[in-house]
C-alpha cells in the first residue's frame, strides 16, 4: 500500500506540474491602470540580458493610442519616393516574409486568420505580400484594444497571491482620483493594403484625419509598390470592453492547441521506457542475479573451480576498471554535462511552475545563465572527484581538470557565438550582440562561473574517491575480435532517446525559429525526465552487452551510447531547415541556423552522455562488487 501511495503522489505531482504550465498568471508582472484619455504605454523598460542575447530590440513606434478614444482614418506618415535600391530591398523583405511585431502594454499584437475552416492565431503581421508577381505592402493597420475595468480590491488580491506587493501597482494618470480606470487585456491587429491618394496627403500632418473614408479589407490588396512612388501609412484604433481578467490576458497567446500531440509524445516515451525496462529487468533478474546466486551457493572449492571456467562479463574482472584513454577529457565532459543537465532541470521546473513567463521576455535565457553559473560548483566537484576515482585517489592534476571543466563548454560556446556574431555584424543585422554585452559575458564567465567551478573542484579533491571493488591487472587483456564494430551499435543506440523527444522537438524548434510562443513547460519537464530514464537504460544495456563479449572499454562507449542522440537531433535540424524554413534565404541565414543548432546539440550531447555514463558506472560498480573474483 505504501508503494502505491507513493506512486499516486508522484503521478499527482507530475499532473500538477503539467497543469501549472498554463494554469495561472506569473509573478513579477502588475497591471497598469489607465484613465479615459490617458496615453497607453508602448515601451516602459530596457531590454534585459536574455532579450539582448536573443536579438530582441524594442523601439517606440509613432502609433498613438488614448484610452477609450476610438479613432479612424488617422494619417501617420508618407515616405519619400522609392528609389530602385529601396524598392529592391522592400521586395526582398517581402519575399523573406519579414514580420512587424507591434506591442502595447507588454502584449504582442495578435492576428487572426481563417484557413480550411480553422481560425489561426499569429503574432505580428507581414510587411507585405506577393500576388501574381506583384508586390503589395500593408500600409493601413486596424487595431483593436480590449480593456477591462480596473477592480482594485480584486486585482490587489490576485497580484498579492503571486507574490507581488500591492503598493507596486502604478496608476497612469491623475493620482488619488475616483475616476474609473481600465487595464489593457488584449491587442489585435488587422493589416490592410490601401491605395491612398498621395496628392491629398501632402498637406496633412501626423495624426490628422484622412480626407476620405478608408475601408480596411484584409482579403483584398491594392497598394502595390513601384519605383518612384511614395507610400502613405495610416491606422485606426477602436477600444472594446472585455470580460477577460488581467491574470488571463495571455490566454489568447497560450491556448492549449495540440495537447493530444504532447500527450502522445509522453505515451511514446513511456512505451520506449517500458521496452527498455523489460530488457534491464531480464539482465538483472534472470542473468546477473542467477549467476550471483549460483556462485554464492557453491563452496569454496567449487567457487575456485568456477573461477577457472569463467565466461562473459566475469572474464574482464581484471580490466573493467582500467583507466580509459583521455581520462581527463572524459572527466571534464561529464562535469560539464552535470552542469548543463542541472541547469535544464531547474530552469524547466521553474518555468513549469510559472516563474518564467512569456510576458517577461528574456527571463528564460537570463534564468538559464544564472543557474548555469551557479551549478559550476557541481561541474568542478564531479569532474575532480571522477578524476581522483579513475586515478585511485591521486591528487595530482585536479586543478588542471577543474580549469578545463570551467573553460571547455563555455569556450566552445563563446567561439561559436563570436563567429556567428561576426557574420551578423558583417550583414549589419540588429540581432548582433553588442560589444558591451560580450564584455559582460566574459566578466560573468571569469568572475563568477570559473571561481565557482574551482571551488567545486576543491571540494571534489577533498572528498574521498570511489574505491573500485576489484583490482586491475598490470597487463591489459586482449579484446576478442567482434562480428560488428562496437561503435556502430553505440551510434545506433541514440535512436531510442531521440524517439522520446522528437515530437516535442518540433514545438521547440518552431518556438525558436518561427517566433511562436512556447508555454507547455509542464509537458517538457515530464519529457525531460523520461529522456533521462531512457538514456540511463540504453547506456546500461549497451554496457552489459559489451562486457558480455569481453569488451572492457566501456567508459567512452557508455557516454556516447546515450550522447549519440545529438547526432539525430542535428540531422533533424537539417531536415527542419530544408522543409520547414523554406523562407530562410541566403548563406548567412543558413550558417547562423546551423551554428546555433551545433551549439544546441553539443549541450544535449554532454547532458545525455553524462546520464548514460553515470548510470553505467553505477551498474558496473554494483555488478563487480556483488561477487568476489580473483
């Protein structure tokens, strides 16, 4: 009964984590109260570290909204006549499907379209469209702002429930006024292509009414772009009172579509785990346990005779803990893998619990950096202690291992990001990381991450090393010839971990490269846990198979048995580039995509490979400590 109760508690906890990913609003955000006629905020804060790293730049636009003041046919501006170069650039941006992403009171503009009877939601709108080899620009925008009457008592209670103090709620407008206020709870946009009369707008000033009515029809286009022609921009805005509460205003962006697909992903992972768990149980219960039981039932003479007739994994008892080649590199990669895996688990857990809202842009990347730096202690500790374990307690060289652990993955990441950033600088992209941010990242690396890793290495050097249960022979045993290359089996093992996450991987890639909001962190956390279990089982099974054919060089193979999933993820990334990112044009864009994908798969390889290695190390240590062989 106790085991069933514990199982029920775990199931309930998992369901709560999944539900929490879309169940409540997030702490750190607060409502703005606007009175009738107040100007609405477009941008009220500077970009944080995460936004700068993601290339997000927010600038104030000339659009002007006043609370509950409906306006139509508002003239905004008129461009100069398009030159040949300007026309060529505009057509190129339309072909590349460039998007405009307006924001109001921290809400992205949402756009609704109908296709095959389904209503689709998009954020932002395209610059223009190409119809029958003619280019049209969307120069008139129809905005709708959804507002909800400010209810001070109710909203204070809600905000306090998320951990924010009541006194931080600002009021835009007159202080201590009894005039009812409103909160922005929705922001919609309909882009239109309207052919204005350029001559009639020459005398108009910004925000004046256009001379003739403007009919905004999103299904028709009329403003084609031509050389020597200017473009007139206009807009209209309407306000509508809504029943949407402040904590629910992001529901329109985070609606749970495709939940069945996420559940299918989890079910698919459980099936893989069940299959591998059956193999593991066969290995433990039927094979290993049977051999150990038979051995323990024999008397000493029979045990001595049995030792002379050993076969399978028992033959490599004198070589199974022989130090691997490039032992320091293995220790560094395992330490960095622990750091990356810990960062992923903690970050996704916090996001699933609602602490990293899509409303707070950049907090996810900022949180990842923070947790990664803090977990440098774990990287140094694991690397140095594993180094001392392989060296049978030798202290020499632990400082070098700790330094390598502090610089291995961050150094590769810095090299990749610097190379890609030079490409962005060369193409004059606004997504390039500023030089000042590079200096900040270097300071974070060498002033926080490196010292913490060295501190962890110091504790790893002071901790007792793990003693091997058997002695290692001085002369290494010859490994029998194998029917198939062992590395072929190792590379093929990565297909099973990939099968547990390839469905969720599509949503993650769409979020990164298609500008969609990813919000199902509860599902992602469960998939991550299942991935860890699958990686451990795959590596354990392959390690046992190699030992059974007298191949004692299991150290690196156990790492890459589960780490090889990164190869299939990179192949999937190439497939996604070819078939899903068809609008991605130019060698620079493709190079950027492949560079960031390489950075991602390197982190995944270290994390998954670490899981496989540690599970195999525990298995081998347990296996050979259960029986005494000379």
